[in-house]
């Protein structure tokens, strides 16, 4: 009888398994501590881990709010948040300030 070596999991397959599912939301929050993620209606679905403290609000209080009730685009000067305009200006820097 021949003994079969037990196959060790390859580091390549382990690496692949970690990345095939993308980043977890908690990882995104930590990598991008000041980000705001909105849905198609500009309702906040996620913010970075440092943003609530900067805005003097709790994380859970920000989720579900319309971003226009939390942040204002100061530059470029826009009437508000709308997808066609934001997509057209995607190569620009945006400067945001908190809404009191």
C-alpha cells in the first residue's frame, strides 16, 4: 500500500478565496474612514468609521438619511445631488461641508 501525502491548501487558492467575495463593509469603513455610500435616491447606506465623529452624529442616525440633509457640495457649485451631473463631473474634486 502506498501512502498518499495529505495535500496542503495552496496559498494561491487561499488568496483567491479571500478576494473572490470582495471587501466586507467593515473593511471598507476602515480603509476609507471618511467615505459616504448612497443608494440611487441619495439615501446614506454606509459611512466611513471616522465620519460620524466628524459630523457629531451617531453612525446609526446617519444611515437612511438623504445625503443632502447631512452634506452640502460647496465646490463645484451645484444645485444639489443628481446622478447625471455627478457623472458628468466625475473627474472633478468635490468639496463637501456638513449641513447644520
